[in-house]
C-alpha cells in the first residue's frame, strides 16, 4: 500500500517536473525567435475601420529608416519636390501634397495660379495612385483669406473629387477664431474634406476630448473627417520653435510623448470620424536645432536619449493603425 502511494506521488512529481521543463523550453524558444511581451500590453484593438493612416511630420532625410520600421504609411510634401515625391512613392507611402506655393501669394490667389496648378497636375500625374489628397497648414494663422482658401479647396475638389482636401488649424483657430482671427472657422473650412488642429501642451485626456468634440461640433460641421496630431517631441527651451509649452516637471524626458501617442490612439479607436494620426514631429534637418529632443533621437539606439519603450509603443500603435488599410 505504501509503495502504491509512493509510486503515485512520484508520478505527480514527474508530471510537475515535465510541465516546468516544457514551459522552460517554450520560453527559451520564444526568446530565440525574438518574442517579447508587447510594449503596451493592454493596448485596445483598432476597431475603428476608418482609422488607417499613421505618419510623422518631418522625416525628409530619414525616408528609408522610417519605411524600414513598417509602422507608417503617410507623409506630406510640397508639390514641386518631385524627386522626393518619387522616393516616397517608390517606398510605398501615401502622400499629401501641399499646395501653399500653387494657390497662395501673400494670402491671396496669385494671377498665375492656373499655370502653377496645371504644371503641378502634369508633374504629379505619375504618382496619383499614392497621392491621397492635398494639404494646407494653418491657413487662417498664415493669413490666407477666406476667398483664396475657398477657391483653392474648390478647385482641388473639382479636379480631384476622389481625393482629400485637408487643413490643420492652430489651437487659437479651434478655440477662438471669431475673437482672435475675426473669422468664422466653420465657414472657413467648409470646403475641406479633412481637418485637424495642432497644440503641444502636456497631455490632458479630458481637455483633448473636449477639444476634439469642439472641432467636430463647432467647426467640422460639414461632415469632415478628423485627424489627430500627437505631440512627438520634448521641449524645454522656450526660445526654440514651439517650445513655449513647457514639459511637465514631474515626468522624465519622453514620458509625455508616450502619454500623447497612447491617449490619441485610445481616442481614435473609439471615434469613427477620426481617420488618422499624424505625429509632430519625427525630425529631420534643422529639427535637431528647433526642438530640444525630437522623436528620432528617442528611436536611435546610438543616441544618448534612446528609449526602447517609446519606439516599441510607436511601432505597435502604428502597425495597428495601418493594418486597417491592408
């Protein structure tokens, strides 16, 4: 009897040992194949079928490294930069074409707009299947009259009715366009198909949600699609570009970037009017001087500011967004 009990006990011990060994083998094998726990373990699934665009502002000299990461499918560029457009096209990006040098001169419609526009259309024709639309940055803030802006938007939509006509506004245009710019923002942006706004304060979930609701209900009242512009740089020196908005003092460099990209993604997956995340900014050229720490430095393993967590979260989120386009 004692022998039987001992024998059963040994079988149980052997079973436990076997399970432990199997788990160890699985763990080692997973490590050998590069398996890692996701950087954002409880990231929400992208259930918004309209959310399919993810990109960065400013990565002109980093096209190939951005493409190699496989987490972005979007860029923007001026119409005349054909050589770079060709490179973006060959690398597989969707492209927004900036039309500031075509339809505007000192805020008004130039006399030779038709020649400029025809030249652009001819030069852009080979790339049209990857050009998703046309773009104007902060048009109210940069002094583009409502008449000139409406003319540009309507001309683009007339000639390319299947393309997007996008504009991104300043925060003041979002919150106080009537008193600050003396412009009715809803009327100003009525001929856009897509709109967004930029503001780079510390992440505040409730404040951002209120701002997006204002954008949807007070300005984008003609059914425009919405874009979010997550902050993707670290700022300390107020003399540098938009760095007048200080970083939260209780966070280490880069933490607010994480808050912005996670918060923007969570908001985007829950709102079907949001179609893309266009992060500001990756970093290229003079951006190294204009911002204290650009996103590219947090991504670079050889940089003193490298943070694997930031890069991994961006890769994880970007891929979840652009996979909706496949």
